């Protein structure tokens, strides 16, 4: 049996040697010719990416005005609103404003830039009118028929200490809330 085993082993090794071929990598140019194809594909993709990058830069530069914030334009628009609704003296202090100031209970004041005011009750009926002056941007002195009244203004709200009036700019067409 030893002879049979040795003969079988020799025959097996000889069959393995004759049936096996050396392993060549799939990307080898000798066997498949893929290396030039991969180089061409990479070159084409690189050119496409380069063209897209240039196009993106051109589009962003062309439309850069859409993305830029101009402080000058913003200042001009806010100055226009302030010029319409508020009057300031040479020192920059508020001297008059055009505003409707309304309380939660429905009572209100209407101020115009001619330093005149009208006071309305909760049913929007005119109850008083007269003139007013502004001291230090925040103290409104109201001269009415029944006497002088002081109100304090914080830039948004007007109060006498008990009632708070929320002030808003009037519509461009309206002169007073009554009209």
C-alpha cells in the first residue's frame, strides 16, 4: 500500500502542477487592457468637476448682489421711516412724532408731528385734544383743557404709570383715528 499511496501522491502533485496557472491581477494591463480605460475615465471626470467648479464661481460672482447685505440701503430705508413718523432736533432728540398709541382697554392717544394730540375713550369717542411737547426723548407733557398731564415714552410704549399705551405708526393716508 505504501507504493500505491506514494504513486497516488506523486500523480496528485503532478496533476496540481499542470492544472494551476499563475494568478494575474485583474487590473493588469497585460491581461485585460483596463488600465488605459480607467485613466481616460478619471481624466474625463476630473474635467467635468473642473468645469462645474468654474461654472459655480461664475454664477456666485454674477449673483453676488443677492447674497450681499448693504448697510447703506438698510439705513436709507430706516431713515425714511423715521423721517416720516418722527421729528428730531439738531441734537438728535425726539421733539414730535406721528403715532397712534392704544391701551388694552381701547382708549387711545393720537399724536401728530405738529405737536398736537387727540385723546379717545374706550368707545373711540374724542374726549380731549390739545398740544404736547417732548423732553429728553421720553417725557411727553400734554396740555389739555382739563390740565397738564405727563406721560413717559420708552420708544414703543407710552404710560402715565397706571395705563400702558402701545404706540404704532399711523397709516400713511390717515390723519387721525377718527377719520
